[in-house]
C-alpha cells in the first residue's frame, strides 16, 4: 500500500525511494540507471557539471534504462564578493595547505567562478532540450516561466526545502513535489529563504547558520502546510527510517549517503572506506569546503578552516578556492582533505549493488510495517 | 499492541507516554498526577527544588494518584569558576537589563550557587526515603552505589542520553531505561559525555556545543547499541510522532512541550500564550539563560546575551545570575525576558486538560497505526 501513492503516481515509479542527487561525481549514469531499473528514482547530481557533460550523462542513463530518472541542478543565488576576504583565504590555504604544490587557484580564476554561475542557463537548456522525466533542484527555485516550460515538456519538478516556509514557497511557485531536508542530512543544506548574516559575527554563529530542523519536526510542519507530495530526506538509511517518514506524512524518501557506498557510486574508494568504517557522531556542519553550510565527516581540512580567523568567502568562491586541494586529496588518496559529505546515519552504510540496496530497503520497510501493525 | 512492551511492563503504566520532567515550576503535582491517572507516567521536574519542597510535592502527588509517577533530578557536574567572567557578566546584565531594579544577584550569592550544588545529596535522600516508583535524571549518571540503593527500594531508574555513547554508558552503569533526547527537544540538553571546549573560541562555536543529533538518527543509533527499553523525546507532539518513534525502535515517548500548555501545567500564562501562538522555526539553542545549552523560543534576552562579547559563565552560575531578571519577567508578565523553552514542535501545542491530551495522543497513535497498516 505504501508503494501506491501520489508520489509514485506522478513520478511513474514502483517504489517511493529516490536516490539523492549528489553532485561531485557520486551519481554516475550507472548508479542512476540501476536505481531506476530497480523501481526507484535515480538522480543525476549535475550541479557542478558542464552542459555537454550533462547531455552525455543523460544519453548514458537512457542507454541503460527506459524508466524515469531525474536530473538535479543548483539554482544560482546572490554571491557577496569581497576581494580582501578572498585574497586572505587564498593566502591562508596556500600557507596552511599540506598540498604545497596544490595551492588554491589564482585570482583571475575567480572571474571564471562568476562566469560559471551564468552556466545555469546552459545547464537548464540541456534539461529542457532533453525533456528529462524529472527535474529536481536545490538552493532556490526556478522562475514560474521556467517551471511552465518544464511542465510543457511533461517534466515533473521537485524542489528542496529545509523549512516549512521554503516548502510553502515551492508549492506556490508551482513545484510538483517537495523534498524535506532534515538536519540529519549529509552534504549541502538546500536552504534558500535565509537572510545571509555576516559570517564574521562570531557570537551569533549558532543562530546564524540556516535552520537545521530535525527531520521528524520538519515533516510534521511541512505535512500540515502543503498539499503536494512530500519526500523525506536526512539520515534515512533503512526500512525503519522509511516507515517513520511515512508515519509523519511523507509519500516517499530520498537517500543520499546510503547510496554512496553502493557498487555503482562514483565516490572515491577512500571516501567509501571512511563511510563504511565510520561510527556515530563523526559529522559536523561546516562552510570550510564550499562556503555553503554542509554536513560531513569531520577531518583535518575542516579543523584547519574552522581555526581560520577571517571570513570564509561565499559559495561558489570558497568552493573554487578549495578545489585544487580536494583534487589533490582525491589523486593522492587522502580522505583527511576530501569533502566527506555524510548524513547522521553514515555508520549504517552498506556495500552492495544499488539494485540490491533498493530491494533490501523495500523488504525492510515491509518488515517494519508488519512489526508495527 | 504498542501499549504492551517492556517499558510499560517495568513502569507498570498503561500507555507508554511520559510527561517530561520540566524543572522550573511547570510540572505541578496536579499535572504529574493527571498524567499518571490517565495511564501515562507523570514526572516531577525537581532539579531546582529544595529537598523539603520535593517531599511536599511527592505527598501532594500521592494524595492525587495511586499510580506510578517519576521524580527527576539534575546530576551535578564540574563547574568552571572564573571570577573575572562572572564579574563581567554581572556588569553586563546590570547595565543592559531592562529590569533596572532587577539587577543580578550579588557576588556573595554565588557562594550559595556552589552550595546549592551539594544539595543534590539532600534531594536524593528525599527520593530514597520516599521510595518513589520511578527516578529519572539528567546531565549525568548517579554512581553504581546510588543505583543499587534505588533498586533496593524497587525504584525504576531512567537516564537521559543525547548520543549513543551516553546511552551505552547508562546501560553499563545499570539504568533500567534510556530517554533518547533528539536535537528537536526543548529545554536543556542532557549531554554529559562532552569535553567542555572553551566557550570563547568563537570560530569553533558550531562544533563546540554538545552533539545535537536529530531524533530519527539518534533512535536508530541507540536502538542498535543497547538492550534496555528506549524512550523517544524531542519534538514529539502527536500520534504521528509517536508512531514514527515506535517504527524506529522506541518502546515509548516522552513529551515536554506538549504538556506545557495543559490546564494543570504551572507554566506562566504568558509562556503558554506564546507557545499557543507560536509558528515553526522560532526556537534557537542558547546558553544565555543558564550557562547550559538549551532550546527555546528566541526572544530579547537571548538576543541580548548572544550579543555579549565575553564568556558566559558555566551552569549553574549563569542560571543564578539571570534568576532575578527571569523572576522580574514572570512578575511583570514579560515573555521577552522569560526562558521560553520549547521543542521544534511548539507551534503544535494544544490547550486542554492533561488527561485529555493523553487520551488524544492514544487515539491519534492508533489512527496513525491504522493508516500505515
């Protein structure tokens, strides 16, 4: 019964299990297709991808599955550019980075960063031209005009909300389903209706980061405020988490961390290994890697930047500044300098093919429902 | 079926719904007795009470119910005493407080604060002498010897854990049930296995406060690590939250905020009114009122102390320093200077007799189970 609801109906999927769109290489076409072939919804995390690469990945996905899949993009937001803070952060990284040869990119590359933001239109053009079955997005909401064009293509649109206000905003704008991202979630916060407070007001730091509402509380809030189907995300790793989400009014779930350690995931082998060996309470929220708040396993790089006295530049500037170090960490296999995004359930990761994980999740959900009933 | 489990069995209660022990006057003997008479477990939040007052309250509870009830105490912890920080905070409060006549208590009163800590032995003596049916505690764990004496009295002992490590610690020490406190919870964090980092290291502030693990993730973690019954707490306001907790392995639930607005609650009328009129996302975590991290509705006093440049003294010193202001706020009916503790579900508060709330929660739980099954 839990499989037949408004979400599976609009998405044309068999089980309401969505593989989260994780940008950065984890969501290979193989992973996306495997999840969709297993009856769930695979998602390409295309936020960092160039338009041509998105097009190529979509072709690869379509070659592997005839089922619906999703493509996810980042909605560009306002970027505060403060040349002095950027220069200071570059100096800091160049001096403190263990990768002495892997210094942050040069000042003129920052121009590219800003240019890159404007690539959203080109990324979106691919999504529109390819008439993808499902389009999901993070960090904002496309205009009504864009939503209309997507809908004219028959594309189902899903947005990410970290608060009830954001969920209401998305519904009013015309989105078809909302992904509720609880505080437990790994990776970047999808928050977008937040007044950006100055990051250097240290005493207000705790109240300054975007709202981190626990998933149970968030699902309650959103379920009562919107009519569109709600997808639960954040720390869900198995059938018990799925049943809890259903009890709180979700029509489906979106799991990211759980899919990082599947065979088809493109996550770095050391990243997979770190997750599989992790214990509870090893994650923190940080702006160290990208300038946006995100949850990941605490490591040397986070500690390094948390000890920085200055202002961390906004996303995507900080993301660009740390890219060379992250690439160096990947190349040399040093997880202590990788962005090890993980939700609060990372220690429950399992190593298996993605199709098997979907099947196990379905079995566990049905077992948990029987136990309750 | 959900009513008959190891928790209801050891507590000798009908429904696994526990009214949280909220110190500060909300848990009147009338409230405690009403919840117990309704088949749940009422709890006296006696952490701030003098031994004689605890004894008197227990007598009042026993005059109103023959059912089991609980008494909760705070386990004293290490207090850093820094005379300079204390003096600075007093100056700040005296200058900035809107209650010009309600200045913080005088320096020699701080001696009383430290004396007060030693009252734990006297508080505990009452609990032992009265052979209370259930003893619960927060901020630590009593010694094995104390647990033995409680058990010899036939008292069931429940401890509070904010992490899986704390839950394992409590089980090993010999506690009978563990209350898992999720990040959504209102009031003080029960955290005790935390290295106290210096509060003035502003850049590490986010990672410095005790772990705030979302309830869904926390229940998963604790369920897999301990054998004793687990009670879910944090943001639970209705039957959906109860069913979600059961799905995640909890045997019962503990609700605090939901009971604050019941008729028998001793919460200030303005506090009740604020809760009943509140909206989602109005809570923050702060050390402003007591020196310990706690979640409450953001107000002028929190903003005032969050803007303070110095070090907030440890609990219970800060708690003593702010008491006069809080008393003044209560006397003059100014919620903007009261500690308005609330979980992340505070906007779902309902005004009704406590017995009715228990009955409604049971009905809602059964309805939610039917919907799932």
